[in-house]
C-alpha cells in the first residue's frame, strides 16, 4: 500500500463500500484520464467499462467539455437561482424542453440524481394538494427498482441491500411486482410479448388509485437492479393507466437517459410522454453534478398563484443550476447534435452485441444476455437450466471485479451480473479488449 492509499484510508469513508474490503484491495488512486482509459499513480492503465458510474458519456478529459468549463468559470462561477438567473441555465432549459417529449415544458434544477427524484416526488404530492385531491398522498414504484439513496428516493426503491436497514424510517409507499424478463412467469420473450406481467400493476391501481399521487419507474431498463430490460409495451400500458386514474407518471431517466439505450431518452422506445422526467449523470458528461426535473405545464400551473395563497414550491439546493454545470450540459447537448453521437452509436451497439456473443456466451455460467444501445450485460448463474443464482455470500461478481482490475479493466458487477456501459467514444478495438478481458477475468475465477 503506498502513502496516498494509507492517507486515503486514514481520512476517507468511501461510498457504497464495506471499508473492511479495502484491507485486501486498497482504493486505486487515479491520477489522470484520457478517453475510455484511467491511469493510476502507480502507472497502471484501466479501461473504464462503466463510464465512472454511468456518467462519463464522452470519455475522460474531453477537450470541448474542458473548454466550456474554462470559458464559463472565467465569467461566473455561481449564483443562486432564487430571484436570479443566468444565460447557461436559460439556454439549457430551452434546449431540454425542445428535446424532451411534448408535454414537458418547465425545468426545475437541482444538483444530483437523488435530489431530482426528491423534487419529483414532492411535486407530485403537492400537486394533488393544490388541485383539491388531498387524499392522493401515496407513491408507487416497481419491485427491483432503484432511484437513489436519500430517504425519499430509497422509499421508492426496492433493493434491500440499500434500504432494508432504513425501513423503519422510510415513508410508506406501494411496491408493485414489476417485469422480470429473464425469469418470466409467463414463459414469454420481451421482444414480442404484450407485457402480460402488467396485470399486477393494473390490479394495484384498481385498488389504490384514489390514494395514489404518482408512480416512478426506470424506463426500459432497471439499472442497479441488474440491467433488467423490459418491453416498451409495459410503459405504453402504464401511460394509459396513469391517464385513466389521474396518477402522475415520473420517468427516471437518470441512468438510462442521454442516449444510453439508443434513444436520447429511454421512454422514446415506448413513444410516451411522462408528467415528470428526472435527468442527471450524463447530462454533464460526468464532469460536474447537476440534475433537472422536467415538468408538464399542467403541474406548473397548479402552483402558479399569488404568494399569499401558499402554493409556492419551496424547495432548493445551494448549487441548483450552477452556471458552470449548466454550461457543460449545454456543450454536451451540442456535442451530441454536432457529432451525431446517437447515429454513430448504432454501429457501436451492434459491435458490442457481436463481441459479447463471440467472447462470453459460450461460458457455462452465462444464464442470460441483455443488450440495448451501448449497454450489454450477462447474468452469471450457478445452474443455467434452473436459472439458479450463486450464493451471494460467495461474492462471485466481486471476485471477478478484482481479477478484471489486475487485467486492466474497470467493471463494477451488480451482484453476479457483469455489464458494460462504456463511454460513447469507445472504438471497436477498445470494445474487443473490454469484452475479451472480461472473459479472461471470469474464466480466471471459475478455473482457479
């Protein structure tokens, strides 16, 4: 362990980690990044297969992004948005409204993904107080979902590893059994099913709709739940049911928005428009924290009144709509458009799919292969016929992660699900290295 690592462990409590693990595998001190690669202080290089927690969509050390930061920081580094505004926020809001589905017309800024989920939940609750339906106070979400680690976001998440210990202090929400296409109870395929599993959600809405304010979903892919891809028919049916029962639909695009699934926003696969959309992570290409909650005029109008009527939405974060972050987000959107990122990704998506099929699908532990856009995942199981998972205490994914690091690749498996979400600038040679190295790392574990 070098001196920096010793100091790190003396002073830093790392997120989403068991600190005792660092006794065996100290934190890797990254010195610089370039493209899809990161370099540590010991001179080792790593291909970043997960774009640094799904955010660095354009790779590390991007020249245009750095230029946008330098230009803005020399003009204005920060100003609160209450009673003030600035050009980057105005420009970004205009661009986002133009790119999001039709009914979304207003932007509320916050500072990270979880805070935008909090904004969305609070807006949906207060909306029904303002329109004379005070009984609509409940939030619904799907099983296997993840929306963040703050208390409100955890309450609508369903991954026990993150939330179980906090259950006694979380607000009471309604969790609905969601789609599980690998272990489909109807024996169907997500490519051609009619989302028969939607029946569970329909039954819940029939029973609770008078109390329901909103439902929040991850569109098309449940990310932290294991990159679980489901049919767009499910979202189409959900939009119709929300309209029928006057329940607001919150579309959490934090992980899967900004082109990850092949569309700028994942809800576009279903051709629907939500009432509220949350955006973060890739909006600043992974450089600065920023989030946007995009809202319909119907919701906005319910809050618009004289101050003395008490309808204001009194929610704020100090760095909401920070000018530098907004300038970077504008530049990110410009790069997407000027460099035709989504169109270029179509070919890369096919290359990623082909490389996973070539190098991973023959491994006897691969139970399922999931792919959409620039996202590929394989679920490793103990028994592929019975789809039986490994004992979680074996930490199979974590052991493969350690092998991959030694082989120059940064994975971050979700349990035993190995996934690839690289930056969109990745080329064919780098994709091949990424997938072949994952194969090598998996085989090293199972053959050791």
